[in-house]
């Protein structure tokens, strides 16, 4: 274990880990959520760069299936529409 120091003090980091003292203090759920947010941003950037829909880029990444994308991403909810208004 190595010890790294930041403005909050010293923190032990396990050998072989690629994290600094700040991330060592984060709960695992937060680290997972940040990773998912970064994946979503990467998928959106890929869609924009390739000129395809977010759905197509997300499925092509292999991170989600078409069924998962359909369950997780509900454009009508993002736009504040009720069913049948689109």
C-alpha cells in the first residue's frame, strides 16, 4: 500500500490501483455512477461525431442492448410529454 497526500490529508492507496487519494474516499456507488455518466457522455459524443442517433451509438458500443435502451431511455419523459402527445 502506498500513501498519498492531498489537501484533506494522507490516504492509503492499494498497490496496483490507478486512483488518487480523493477517489479513495468516494463510496463505490458514486464511482459506479460517475463511470456510467462518462459512458453516456461518450455515447452521445460518438453519436454526434458519426451523425447517428444516440440509440444507434449506444447499442453499437455494446454497453446496452436495444431492449435495455428502450427501458432506460424514454424521450417522452425527458420532453415532459404524456403518452400519445408526441
